[in-house]
C-alpha cells in the first residue's frame, strides 16, 4: 500500500464498533451483528466508509481494531520455567515471584519483555498497561529496562507503566521518593489490597496513596480483592475512603474477584458506588480461575470473578485483561488478544456479537488508558486493524485463525527492515 494512494478493504465489522452515519445506519447487519462495509484509508487514516449493499458474505473477512491490553506484567513474563508454581496457589506464586525478583538483571528483563512485545505486536495489540514490581534491589533496573523499551517500541505499541508495591509502601519515605520518580515518567501508582488486613490501617494507607496521587497528578490502579476469602473487603474500605475525600485522578480496580461472591443486593450496591465514583474495573478471569478458590482433592465449583455484567449495567467501565503470561501466577498465555477473548468469554459467558460482550476487549480498555482512539471505526481514525481469515465469530474464536496486522494503513511484516523503518531497535 502506498501512502499517497487511497486503499480500500471490503470487510465485516461489528456494528457496535462503527461510528454512526446516515449511510451506515441503513446498511444490513448479519445475524451475528457484523456489518459489510468498504473502508477507505490514506496516509494512515480512514477517509471514508461505505456500506456494501449486496455482499458476497462468505468472501468477506472480519476486521477489528488493534487491541488494548489493560493489565500485564512484562517484567515477570516467561519466568515459569525457572520458577514454576506447581501448587497453583496464590501463596505459591508469591513465593516464586519473590525468589525470581532476587535474581533479576536488566538484561533478563529486557530479553523477556522484548519477547513479549514482539508477540503482542504480531498478535494485534497496540497498547499495553504493565504493572512493574517496584520494591527491592532489582526494581530500579527493572524500570530502566522497561523505560528503554517504552521508547524503542513507541511506534508499534504504546506502553504505560504502573508501580506495583504493597499498599502500605506509599505511606513511607521510600514511597514518597518513588512517587516523584514515577510522576516524571507519566506512569501510574499501584498497590495490593488483599485480605486479611486491618481496616483502619488500610483506610489510612489508601488515604495517603490518593493524596500523593492527587499531588502528583498520577492515576491509580489497584490489585484489589484478588481472593476467594472475605468477599469485597478491600472494596468496602475503598468506597469508605472515597466517601470522605475528593480524588481528582483516574482510579482503576484490577481483579475485584471476590466481589462476585457477594450477595446480589451487595453487588448491586457496590456496583452503584463504583459508577458514582467513576472507578474503572479490569477483570482478569484467566489468572483468577487458575489461582483462586482451590480445594485440595476437589474441583472448586464456585470461582471468584468480577461480576462483569452487573457492573456494566450499573454504568461501570469494565475491561478484561490477560494479566500474567507463563510466570508463577499463570502457566499459560501468549500475549494474544484473540486467545484472551475466546477463553475469557467462556469463563465470563460474554458474547462478542453483543456490545457489552465486545467492549471489554476494545473500547473499555482504551478508555482506561485514556488513549486518543477508543477503537471505534469512523472517518479520521487511525487505520490500525487486524484483518482475520474468518467470516463469523465461531471461526474467529477457534484459536487457529490467521491474521494480518495493519498499522497506519500498512501491513506489518516480520522482517528486520520493516521494523527498522518503524524505529524499532535490535529486532
């Protein structure tokens, strides 16, 4: 494709992703919610969209925007081989994670994070929010490595970083020093709020975290209630604190797994509170299904998972992320948005042909990361797409679908010259 020429693709696009227009409003839609359209683009931007009135449906392929991963851990990806968590428990994962942290070097973090970004690029991600282990001797070198990659990969993937520390750390002098460093990187503050804990201490720590975040103008993304015990206990303290102070920065609750174990009336109440305070939620069903609620010698029938549909209907912006990839917390994964979609939809019983079933993978994570483009397709948006060798959702979710990645109107190729042209070093 030449930048000076208008290129065209005849494709099937989910109706919920197409920006409204008179022509599109009257076009036909398949029973799976797919709309046959012609997309015209030039110089990296969509310049026109036209409905296809008499499509040969079997010849058209599905086109989706490049995806957004709202919750990853690049620094620890691919460490399962050296630090396997054979028990599959949260405690086992934490133990192996701490041991890995003692052996980290900058070169190791660079190598596995770059491996992750390569996979993510070819699989169809355009942006990633990654939490970064930010305490201990290796934390500084971990940040150095990821900041380098953030710069080197900026033309292919927008990388946002979150400082992951124990919640109480932000109340220490070290927390204040870290906050200033993080703010210079336009990164986010993170923390872990998992029971058991002392409510009074947690409320104090949350207050201190939000005060620093307000002062620095940095968003907050909490690992909260990643547990099968004491359902919603962290959420209760969070809502308590927000009811007594004004927070001016975006807040995200990652996991929120045990909220799904609350009674329906409690879920409704807290969903309403989350909407009231405009708190985003990132559900991470794969890792949660693997780690949480385990019972020795028995299959756990009840699994903790964020109540995605109830939250959506209350007006909460809910995204779904992949979380861990082949590390002590989760032994599988491949930084593949289609794999994430197919597996998470089974666990959460979501349907991509419905708007609420597709938005957790497209517009919702884009809003959480405050990206300029939310993934909807209309005139003037980036020509950043995934063209899939599938003409229905079943084929797309089969796990064996071929794809082509389009970035700024150009097909992404796997040769060094192509990546060098795009500014990617050492590829």
